[in-house]
C-alpha cells in the first residue's frame, strides 16, 4: 500500500506559537485530507485539498497541496490548548479505490498554557 | 443518532475467542468503512461497503476477519480466533456516497484488547 510519511512525529509548543507539519507520499495523490483525533474519539476532517498548489484555510488552520502532488503541509497559527491532539494526513492514490484512504502515522501535538 | 455509533466502546477478551464489533452509520449514508488503528499508528483500511455492491475486502489482514452489512445500514466486523496482534482500536466511518469528495465521518471506535 501507499506510504505516507508525516513529520514531526510529535511537537511540544507553548500556547500562542505557530505550528507546521508536513506529509509526503511515495506516489502521486489527487486528494489530500487532514484529520484531527482527540483522545478516545474518532478522527474529524479539518481540511480537504483537491488541486495541486491549492491553499485552503479553516480558521487558524491553513493547508497546502504540494505542486509535485507528493506532499502537503498543515499550519496552525496562534495555537491554543484545545489544539492538542493527533493530526493525520490522508488520501487515496491514483490507483486505489475511490473512498479508500491511506493515513500517515500522525503528529502528536502538545500545547503548554 | 446524529453521528456514527460503535459498540462496544471497549472489549477485553481472551486469545482464541471470537469477537463481534458493531457499527451504526449515519442515517442515509450509503458508504461504510472499517479501519484499524494500532497503538501509535495511523489508520489502516480494512473493508468498505457501498450500497448493494460487493464489498471491497482487500484490506482484511487474514481470513479470520470478516464483515457484513445487513439491510444497507448496520455493519458487524467479526474476528475469529483472536490473536494478541489483533489488539487495536477499530474505527468505523460512513459517507453519504462513496467517493473522496464525500467526507468520511468516523465513530469513536471500539478498543479491543486481547489477553
């Protein structure tokens, strides 16, 4: 299956700082998705990207679809304690069945007040 | 209910026993997905159902795993003769129709522990 590599694996930051994380794939993706998972809950979709070069914002979150189609970035500005959680990138590759998603291993974010 | 409902939320069982995990998707959603999340890992696709079409079982790790979806709604994931490596959180998701432009809504999962 697809390999999605996320970095960093974990981040410890202070409230108010900006955060940046990224995801790379071994092959071309046509869609990039970013999810957040809180402890004991299922992932929740934050941002969906459908076009190379696309830059999309959702409040303090901004994500970009890399022009090579093999990477994506998620930025969080002015972090707050409720940003704590695990952030996953996900997507299908060209050859996979529509709807079946591959996930990265996640970036664990900790925000200190 | 408003969201995807999974039961039980936690299951502890002995190695070799069979287990059944249940997923109740959002009403009206025709696509249903099962994923497995091992400790510290991302989600691993297992199987999905779309309407009355044959399910895509390509992600099931062994023939001990099976799933069915009755009446196009509730789904049950069954693991026979459980092994310790089956310990994980099993997540179910549903979407209005199959397709990457249709967001998958996840339940809170069943945490399965095999002793």
